[in-house]
C-alpha cells in the first residue's frame, strides 16, 4: 500500500532508480525477506540516467585495460582490487541467474590496450609484466607485432601508414554489459519480492528525527502532490544529486565535499559492415596533460541484442548534475565549507581546465581525427555523435582543506549507520555488489553474523557463467 504520510515506518528507503539502489534492494530483499523496502525514482523509468545503456560505456571494469587505474606501471594494486571486486559482481549475478531468468545483459568481449610511440610502448610492456604476476591477469597477452594486432582487431591496423612503434595487450575474459537491462531486471525482482517501486517521485528533503528515524519528503512529479515517508535506513543512490541530498541530511561525513560535473559525447556507428569487423573494447592512453577520465576507447556495444561501436569520450560541460537535471544543480551544492575546496581543486587541476576548454572548442572534424588515430579507415558517413550521461566527479578536502579531484567511487556512511550514499563515478556500476556488501557490513554490524551465510551464498565462487 502506498502511503503519503510518515505514519508507516519502513525498514529501507532507496533514493534513485539506478544500478546501485537496485543492487542494494536485491541484496536486502534476500538477507531480510520481510523488510519493508521502498525505491523512489524521479524519472518515469528505472535506469534512466547513468545506468542507461547508452549513458555509459558498458564496460565491465575489471582492470584489464583501463590504464587510468595504473598510472605507475609497476604498481598494480588498484587494477587488481578492481578485478577482485568485479569478480564479486560476476558471482552475484550468477547467483541470481541460477534461481531466475535474467536478461542477456553480459556479452563476452576481449579487453585490449593499444598504444603508440616509444614512451607508451615501454609503459604498456611494464604494465603487462607487472600484472601477469597476479592470477586474475596471468592470461593477459602482449604484442608489439602489427600483424598480431591486426589479427586481434583488424580495424586498428587497417590503413595505418605511420612507422612509429605500436603495442597492444589483450585479455579474452573481458565483458560488455548492458547495465540498463540489468538494473531494470533487478528493480522488477525486488518489486516481485514485495518492494514498493515508485516512479516520478523526486526527493527534496531528508530529516533525522529525535527518535533516530528518517523523514524523506518530496514531490510526486506525476500529479504534483507532496509525499512524506519514514524509514529506519536511507540509501542515497541518486547519482549527481546524491551530494546535495546528503548535505541536506546534515551528514558530517560530507562536510567540505563538492562535485564537478563532466558530460561526455561519443561517436557511434551501427553499420554492420564496420561493426562486424570489431569484437573488442580497445583502450588507449591519455595524451600528456589530459586527465585520467579522458582515456580514448573504441568499444563494441551490445544493447537490446543489437551491436554497435562507440568511440570517445569527448568531454562536455553543463552545470546539470544529471542528464535530465536542472541548470541550477551545481550551484545548489555550493556551501561555505566547500567553496574554497572547489576553488583550490580548480587551481590544482589547470591541465583539466585547459583540456575541457579544448574539448568544448573542438569541431566535429577535429574530434573525428581522434577516432582516425585508432581506426585510420573510419568513414565519417558511418558515424554520428551522441550525448552520453553526466558524471559528478567528487572533490574532497585534504588535510589542509584544499580540494582534491578524485576519479573513483566512494561509499559514505553516517557514524550511526542509518544513512549511506554513493559519490563519484567510475568504476561504479561494475563493482556495485562489492560496494553493497561493504555497506551492509558497515551499516548493520549487529546483523553481520546472521546475514553472513546468505551473503556468502550470493557471492561464493561458482563455475556458472552469467549470460
């Protein structure tokens, strides 16, 4: 029964209809089947923002090819940790698939790196040597032979006439993921288990009552009526809107935090003659001075059973913190505590500022020249620019109160464990199950032993393959 008053006390309210909320809901409905769960989404569909298939690159981030996770080629700790957490995701999805029919959201897709020039070839050679010592990367292949690269991915070498050194790595265990399809299935799953999934419900206020319960209020965008719910626990998985809601809740843990919005465009082709000749996700290395998030990649995408290729990203800028947000979004997050943090982060990242200005000034022809660097034979008639999702990169204060721009995903929990939220971007969706296991452990320590056998069964090692 839908209640628009705070009389009913729910166990869990999930804010945001993306992969994070849906994953937590799926876990919670299994470890605590009788829990009263409500999911609130401001749009008229689940997975309408960053979880939507064309709003993200669809890469199962596993550390195989994302060079930004390993700026020092001799230090593989971050890449190995991401591989470990993505393995948990695979196990979780396999567990769910074993007991129900899931959509075909995962496509086996080799992950590759392609680099040019002596400096980057040496970097990639060292990176592969470092990672191969880890079991998760022991099957990684490496070559500096153009003909071998041509066998792995023909488009990369087609029409290439330059004689500069080139190298590539490949891991056949990579994936392409339709996070939109997965998120919608998870939302349907929790609804079938008794959760109340409410679309067009936009949360505007979070208030901690004297008795420790949370009041969640907002507006039903369909009819304009106000709503008010009460819950013992709140998860804020609202993407770019998460910080403002956590600020509104008075969460000490986000004091001084700020966000920096960055959008992205990609070139896309659906031409079967082109798509049929490329079956991998290929990452390159960012140009000197460019930020880590600018890594170029030429990806196979499988969405709703149809195959396409996309290349990018090309940075865009808007003060919206969601693709379907408002121009006032960024300004509503600015507080006296984070204004200096934002300013100092800007001064520390002048290269990023110059990069963004350059991207914004780039013509379509200039952008296409970057695609030609990867695929020399690309025909402009086959490709069109598309706008992807909006990221809210997290800015945190350091010990001196100066801003540090981060490029990861951060789980924030209150001291008493009654509210949690997710901030940041990549690797995000790919490691959602691992993040949610961490959340359950931190926010519900009294239930840890009771839930442990169930959580273990959800992420335990299995020989099944998710399809």
